[in-house]
């Protein structure tokens, strides 16, 4: 084991989405506390650099990883061996003391991390992955937060927090302020989108909850990206009182500012919802029971996860705890409106009179 005083530079591979990054924040905080003199370098995606620039965080620098099978994939991305070779040569020049694989089971990411040339490589490992110097088993049904804290612990970094936290900057607030304008009514943001259709609660049910809160004096706003336009239109079109449609009007940074100003955020299990957790918003969220193991909030003072206990695919009947299918019909559609609205009213009742 490398002693804390010998660690000058730590690389962390985590090149994926918003929620994925947020789940790793407590582990990154643990690394910063364990190695206060070291530079923490996130091997990530372009959006990481944009989001973290000028924002206090445990990450000192972002290095964008090139296209690589199983590590960075997507539309228009093609592996280029010359580009990969140049990347790994540059990483060897960094002379990392520790490289951590927090990117998955390791089938592709462990060989990737080994090519960084670090003095010590550690991370997650499934049985089919090549070994690292130190590893901990990747088992799907585990809290994502605890998963990455276990990786940090491999190199002697102990947890200093269990909840992801994102600092909200003046620029974040400055971007969302003109969009929100003035008003004293408590703001409730509805997040009807999710990357996987199986995690989406029906728009008409979100509309019923939004109407119930609007009738109690809440101001309903719906943020989102243009790709979520159909589901946002479906939600807004079913509401009795027209909400404030903020789709496409805020960057990720502006969304952080907006969510920090909300009295409550209601949504599906999604990156935007996890950002709401991280900026300190109160939340009520709809989860499939299988996902709450991995992605659910760890505390309940400010958060209420509402669970669907459906195990079988609504299309083919396959039990998706023990098996898999290719369908993407909602697994959470059966969650009752009354349960979500009741939780929302309960969480709002915990605010101060001014906030309420």
C-alpha cells in the first residue's frame, strides 16, 4: 500500500452520466480527505468539465477520455487506436500514484485503467474482468454510493459523508433567475423524464399531483431537455392549470440553480432528480423496487422514495429481478397518485412558514 504522504496524483475513471457521477461524489470526497495534498483527476466526459469549472468540488481537473469500447460509447463515437494510444501515452506522463476504476464491473474498464501506468490500480471487478492490484466485487444490488466508497476504502480513504453534495454557484443562480422571475409561491419542479422508459411514471399521474399542489398555492415548473419534449407536453397538456414550461431553457448549471430554489422536486429516478438531492432540495420520487437498492436516497428527513413492487415485465411477464427482457414498458405505472401527492404534502409541511 502507498502511504498517504506519497500520493501526489489520483486518477478516477467515471466517464458516464449525471446520476452516475453524483453517486461517486462521497467517494471522491473521501479521497480528497485521505490525500489532502494530492490532485484528484477525473477521467470523464466533456460535460464534466463544463459543469465542474469554477465549482468547488473534490475534483481538481477533468481529463476527457476518448471513444473506447465499454468505457466511452455513443452515437458518432468510434474507437480509434491511434487516438487511444496517444491518450495512454499522455496518461503515463501524468505519473499517477493511484488509478481507481469506478466505472462498472471491469470487463472493459479494468484493462483501460491498467494502461494508465499508475503505481497502484484498484477498483471493481466481476469474475470475467482482469484483476487489478486491489479490487472489490461488483454485485449489482448494492447502493451505488456505498459501492464507490468501498473502492475508495481499498486505498485507505474512509467515508466523510454518505450523501452527494453539489455546491451551487452564483452563476447557477444567475442563469435561472431570469427564467424564474419573482414570486413568493413555493416552487415545485416536476421531472417527468428518465433515460429508461421502465422508470417513467405516466404523465397523466404527474399532472394529477401537480394539479393537487397547484390548488394548494404551489408554483409548478417543468424543466427538461429538448429530447424530453414529448413527455413534458403530455404532462402539461393534462394539467388543469398551465404550468411553467422550462424545457430547453436552462443548461445543466442553470438546472442546479433552479432545483436549489425549489421547495420540492417530484420526479422519476433520473439524473435531474439526483441533482436535486445533491443541491439540497426536498424530493418525492417514484422508483422501481429493484432500482431503489442502487439509486435510492440514503436519508428520509428530506426525501420520500415511493416504490413500485412490480417484478414482472408488463409486456412479456419475465421476472426482471432474476431475469432480463428487451421491453421498456413502465414498471412504475401502478404507483397511485394519492401516495405521491400525500408524500408531497407531508414533505412540504416540514418547511418553515416562509418556505411553505
